[in-house]
C-alpha cells in the first residue's frame, strides 16, 4: 500500500511573534517542520515504514532554508531498509487550503486514486508516529476520510454579537458529549481528497464555504468522514505560550 503526505508549513506564524516562519522556529533544538517530518517518517506498519514520500509546503521566499533544515531529517527509520521515504519542498499558497492544493499538485498525476494521502500541519510537531499509523490503518481498513479527534473537556457556549463593553450574550450551551476537537494528520484516499479540493477551488469566491480543515471539504461532497482517537501530543502550536509549553513537555 502506498502512503504519501502533504506537510503544510507555509504559514507565517504571526501569532507566534517570531521573526522566522513558524515551521522553522526551533523547538528543543530542531525546527517544528523537522519534528513533524521525522515523526511521519518514523510511522511504521507490519511491513516497515509507511511513508513513501512527503511534500512540504513552504513560504515561497524561504524554500532554500526549508531544504537545508529538512536535509537533516533522516530518510530512514532505525533498522529500516533503504531507500527511505523522500522529502520534497514546494512553494505553498496564500491560504492553508491553497498550500494543500499545491502539495497535491506536486505529488504528481502518476499516483493511483487509491493511494493513501495524509495532510499534516508542521504546527503539530509532536504528533507521534503511533497516531500517524492509526490514521493510515483506518484508511487502509476502508474509511476513505479519517481525522484524529479528542473529546472536548471545556463547556462550550454559542454566543451572539458583543455589547459595547465587549461582553457576549450566551445563546446556548452546546452538548459536548458528541463533540471532538480535530487534529492532524488527516488521512484520505488521494482520489477523494483531489475531488474535494477541485470542488472547493470552484467555490473559492464564496467565503461562507471556506473550510478550516481538509475533512471539511470532503464533508461538503456529502462523503462520510470518520474520527479515530487523537493524541494530546499532537497539540497545535499557535502562540508563544504554546511553544513554551511544548519546549517544557517535549513529546512526553
Ligand atoms: O496558521 P495555522 O497555524 O492555522 O496554520 C496551520 C498549518 O497550515 C501550519 O502548519 C501552517 O504552516 C500551514 N499553512 C500553510 N499555508 C498557508 C497558511 C498556513 O501551509 N498559507
């Protein structure tokens, strides 16, 4: 079974307050994108490493820096046969969705529609190899679109427009038992994800149809999406505080 990945890393990370693009920011001595790529490459199944290829989407003006950073990524896991999975860097787009589309285009037309494709964010550097393997296994088991998710532990309220002082009226308390906070890597059959992105590109002018993840685009096709158990270590790094927490905890 062939498995490829698009690793999105083209964001600026302005909320992190760092001069470097977020994916190049060091965490425990290595760039976020290197952590994320290594854990994708470390994922293994019954027959060895799972990933054949990773396409990394980088900011167009920083391609060289990403190539240099990722050259340090081992292309083979310990004890695995060569050749190991390959890592390529391409320019991303203005939005995450456009970056994923650029990554899909770079994967090439030769791949079979049944190939498993993962879409993962470099902003989740400690998503463990076991999580990657769990998502791949669920796609292999016949679920054509799979997302990792965690139960929501906070009470969640829907609010209305804020008053002059900034306070927002509560409209409803949302039942949380059946809510899941969704992470990456998300897994799809390549044919389905390409179809979802093609359809999204046709409606790109309509902001009400914007999706914040790839599974959202698949849902819009009316296609089933499945949730498997997520992992706390796959937490997303958005703010400087998130980075400090990740620095302290590592992937414990
Ligand atoms: O900005 P945010 O953290 O939500 O971005 C999620 C992921 O999408 C990050 O890994 C970021 O690098 C990536 N991204 C991208 N292209 C963009 C914007 C974000 O690849 N234009």
